[in-house]
C-alpha cells in the first residue's frame, strides 16, 4: 500500500492516475480498514494532512503525512467533499494543503468520501439521522428505566454523558433535513410517532429551523420530561412564533394543564371562538395582541392604523372587553392562547 501511495503521489492528472486512485481505495476497502486508517492512508497519498468528520457523532479525525495524528494547524482545507449515505450528508472529508490543490486531489477526496460512507454503513450504530422509532420511544418514554434509556441512546450513537434535547415537530419537510439543519455537526436522530416528529439532539440552534416548521423545544434534562415539555411548547406555536422553547413559556405553560372542558366553557374563550368565524377579525386581534400597539399591528397587517383602530373597536364590543385597558388586553391574550390550545 505504501509503495502504491508513493507512485500515485507523483502521477499526472490523467485517466491512468484516477484509475490508480480508485484501485488504491479499493485495496483499502478490501482490507476492511477503519476511519483512522483511511485518513492516515489518504494523508500519505496526498502528502498533506487529511481529515474526516462525522456529523452524527461530532467525531473529527486528522492525520499527518507521517501517519501520526495531525497537530492543530491554521492551514485551511484546500478542498472539501461531503460524505453522503442514503442521500443524506453524514459528514465531510478534506485535505489541508498549504498551496494550490493537487492534480488528483478531487479524485482522492471523492474516493475517500465513498470509502468513509462504506465504513460508516458497515460499522456505524446509527448511520443517518432517521432512527428506529422503537429506540426513540424507549428514550422518551416515562416507563423506561435508566438502564434501558441509556442503552437506547448508545445504540442511537449518543455519548452516555451528553445532555439530550428533545424537539417535537410538525412539518411537511423530511425530519432528517430539519435535524441536519438545527444540529449541524453534532449527534442528532429523528423518528415519527403519529403526526408528530421527534428529534433528539445534543444541541439546537432555533434560528436554523426552516420556514413552515412548527417546533417545541424541551430542556436538556431527563429525555422523557424534555419530550413532555416539547409537546407542550409545540401546542403554543403560531404562525408568528413557529418555534417555542418550553422555558420561554413561563407561567403560560400552566394554561396547558387546564381541563379542556373548563377551557371551552370559559366566556372569553367562547367569545374568541365566535370571533374566529371571521378570519380578518381574528388576524387583526392576533396582530394587536402580539404588538400591544395599533400602529405596529397596522404595520404588520399592511393596513392604515385608522382602519385597524376602527376594526379593534368593533372587535372589543363583540368580545365585551375594553382592548385599550391593560386588564382587558391581558384577558384577550389569555383567551386567544387558550382557544389555540384547543386546536380549533
């Protein structure tokens, strides 16, 4: 293998060179090498540091041309290639060359990416974002004991001591796409249970959720409690606030504990239910409750503030609430939130 690497490192960028690169990696795969061996062989072939990173575990492997682990360096990657498996990006590979890219670098990285995907598929415990729903259910179930939950997490590829956040999702987008976006480069797994998607993640960036996704985020504590909190937060999401962290709800979370029959019987909720028959009235009231200002509500609705003020006056009369009074506005905000929790 070392002799072949020496010959390949001096080839011109021709078809023969590319074929020999393919042969080089075919030989490595027949020997069933692991990821460090792949990085080491690639660094020797390319005569520069080579790296492999897996998004699912956050693991990074960097090897120097002399076969040892590469020391930290400020040399940027001269070329990077994504590693894909089952049409999902699961990691990246790169070369750290001080000057211009080598003539065969592209071929080397293409074959390295294929080899990495093969190794992960062959040996990885949970190679892509989508996971076995039974394992995910073990993690979030309150009936699971610690031993079963930890075993399931290990099988899903999570380190035993890592805090896990649970996200409840409703979206038409594939869960694996959402998971890869919100937890790029860190362990993340997803599964569907009924009409709600579950994402388990080591970290979450709420700003990276795509449009048209509703998501509730639980705290990084016991996964089954995090799941309960995430589903509660999901119930509070709206078009204006499509992503909500449970801890940001504060005392509002108490509304989710009120029995449904009590909520439906409340006079203010009944009034909101009637108001909702007119989408324009509902949209106007929602904008005003969100901003607390007629002018800001008008701006968000792209209407003149006088038109919004007249409509709010009529809405207030219909609700029998003075919307200009702080107490009245608080009542309507709570009623509107409680009505949404009914799923109307």
